[in-house]
C-alpha cells in the first residue's frame, strides 16, 4: 500500500460527505438521494466513493437496479444518524437564539424543582423577551469556561469565592401532611415522633459531612437520643423527601427554604414549630465573569435577590451582608456543624 494511501486510511474521516452517505443509505438509491440533496447523481456518487477511499472498505454493494449497505456501511450508519440529528438540533437551537437575549442557569435538581421553577413565571411575565435555560445537575460547572451565566450553589461560608452573593441561610424542621396529623396519633412534643415513620436524606447516614441532614442529629439536640420511630424512610433527593411527606407517608426533616411554599399554602405543616435547627449550609448566587454586565443577567439577578428576600422572611432572618463573609443569619438554635465535602441534592 502506498504511504499516502496508508495515511489516508488512518486519519479521522472528513465529515463533508456524511449527508450524502446518510441519504443514500436511507433511500438505497443514488438518484433519490441526489434529488433530496439538490446535487447531481454523479456528485453524490463521487462523495460516496471518496468516503470509501478514506475508510478503505466498500460501504455499498452496487447492483444494476438497487443499492445495498455492506456490513461496514451499516455499522457506520448507526453512528452517523444520531450524530447528524444532534448536529441539526444544535443548529436549530443556535438559529432560534440568534439575536435573542437569554440567561443560562446551573443549579441542583431539588432546588430547581422546589424553589426556582415555581417562581419563574413571575420573571417571565415581567421579561417576556428573555429566554431561560435551566441546567439542573449535581455536577458543578466552571463558570469561567462553561456556557452558563449564573450558578445557584449550596455551600458553607468559606467554600465560595468572594464575589458570591448570599441569598439565604437554612434551617431544618419536622414537617408532615395535615392529613397525617389529623388522622394519626397526637403529635404535640418531640417524644410523640416515636409513633410515626420518620423520613430523611439517605446521605445523612452514609456521608459524614451530611450528618446535619439526619434525624439523629436533631433528636440528639433535643434530648431524644433513645427515640425509635415506627419505621425509617430514606430518599436521595430533597424533593423526594418532601413528596413523601406531602402524601402522608411520615414526618420529614425538611429544609425550610425548599418547603416554605408548601408550608405557606398549608400543604405541609410544621409539626414542632419551636424546634427548628440551623444548617451549616447557605444558598449562593454566583455570576460568570463574562456575563455580569449583560442587561438580562442584571435583571435576572435583581429579580432573584428580591425572591430571596421573601424566603428570608419565611426563615425569620434579618437582612445580613450579602457576601460570603456574612454570618448565617439564622435564628438561634442548636449549634450547626460544618459541612466538608459533598453537596446534598
């Protein structure tokens, strides 16, 4: 094999002929593919021949009146079709967004579903010309390099940069469905929890840094170390914990900022309102360095901070300095421990 031909067959394949290959493979007909692509039949044939030369194997069997994919052609087609679909989808998105103002936000799933998304309709009504993209994932992205404008994070003081803006702190409190409270045994003091199923985050048991989410920490703080509930229910995500409580499956140790709306509507009740516990984590707003001056980013951040002020009222917080050097701002309660590594979901 000549050296130039060997090099040709080891380099990455050129992508320009993939459309012709996909069209011929779909129609199994060069004429129909050429009509679809607005090319001559000979031009399509040359593109296929060029691909076969690059790859080094035939992609089609040419019969007198038909075309048939080879096994190599079938293998390549399975990779080409989804790749072209993804490319076309990305192009459509770019075209739709061209000239439009948009804000891309990254946050974790429970915060998106329980706090952010229920409030977004108000922002969209006030700013109908601004598109929003929510990336709800537990994977943290780098605002310096990612295609994201704003990050909403959950971290202890000292674990965020100096530019982070504090939205609100957090407390944990026992909550339940009003139906469960009405139909079940009396629940007037902490010891009465023994008659109920207790719902909590499973990470609170497996991960030392998240023990503040566990019922055991709350029970220890209120001198109920020996209490054993009717049963335990464990879930990975905060919205799963809240859903289990909403459907009357037990009493949940919930994060107050995430269930504040359910408490306000009466869908959940705070069963022991004088027995909240401070969390060591804080909710933060972070803006990417390339996005901070854009008017749509400024508008979204102003709206977000106004919404956060409403949540601070629900928490009983006095307004505190906005930066990461601020104190937690939560009311007095048993001392909070420091989270170290993982961020709960």
